[in-house]
C-alpha cells in the first residue's frame, strides 16, 4: 500500500480508507464521514482522526485487543490496522483467552440469552479479522435462505473486505473483476468472477490515486479502499477463506443481532 505523507499516522489513514465506505452510508461510526474521506485522501492527520476511530464501536475494540495482545502500544499502528481489515500474522498471535474475554465483555450484556449463540461463533481457528465480525457477529448469515430474498447475501458481500483486479478506469470510478459471495446448497463460498463498478474518488478526494489497469485492490461496500501488494492479497484471501470455512462448519451460524452503531 502507498505510504501516507505522515508516517506517524499511516495506520490511522489506512483505517480511514476502510472505515469511510460504511460510515458514509450511515451504517457505523460517528456522523462525520467527510472528515474520514479527507483524512484518507490527503494523507494529513491529527488527533481528530483518533477520536473518530474510537467512535467505531465495531472496529475499535478489535484494534485495541490486537494491539494490547501483541505488545503494540497504539491501536492505530499500521500493522494492527492492516491485521484487522486485510490480515497479517499479528492475528495468530492474539491469545484465545484475550479474544474470548474481549468478546464477552463487549456483547454479553447486550446479547443476554443469545450470548451462547455468539460464543459458538468463536471456535479455535477464529481470529479477530473483519471477516469474523461480518460472518460471526452480524445476524445476516442466519437470514440466508429466509424470506428476505437476496438482501442478506448482498449485505454480507458488501460488508466484507473483498478483492479484485482493475480492468477499466473511467473518471473517478473503476471497473473491477472480483468473485462475489455465493450461497449454494446451504454453503457460503465465492462465485465465478464478475465485473463491478466501484468509486475510487469523489470530488477529487479518494484513496488510490495511482490506479492502473491490472492493479489488485481491496473493496468495501462500493469503494476501492487501497491497492494491495501480493502479500496483502494472499493474506486477505487466506483469512477470508478461513472464516468462511469456520462459518460453514458451525452447527449454528445465526449470529446475534447486536447494535454496533
């Protein structure tokens, strides 16, 4: 990934790039998506960005847990932020006890009797990657195949961090070939590649200014978040596949409807 102009804040800027798409849609975090867009685009950051990050009740506790469990002092350290959104070896260094305790503290009071269901979604191979939050905490997996039609699959696909290859650039949009989430015979997987259009900028503000056809990028909702190195691409694929395997193998993958605003 490209380096920010302020190396001290490189992790914070990376956070802004991945947090902006759902925040702009009003799904999570504080109501200041324009600030996230500007932070992630310009490379200029300050303590205001940290305060915004702390307002993400879903992501911030994971960042704090990863940092504390691996001896890193700052939840917005680049390695920590990369681990949560994309994936890297830090995830496998988080002790099982720390993971379980953190989840219990966060969700037991709100989940109540549903805590048992959520607890089942933290098997031995699970790690605090964003895909765990999407497939193990959100309730949408349990709604697959229900009378809600294609909505659960669509939300899961948009909410996960996915990857793709840029095939065309038009203005502030990119055509990207990627594999969408699939749901066949009760199994979550990845379908055949298809093209989709995603924004990489709006009004001159964007997160991947030097895009070229052939680049591999990460996507969150309808935005290109960043260019991926080969190592990052392989990590994102691997941790996503691990979580899908876990989710498919669980007796109950209904999740728990917990408000995370």
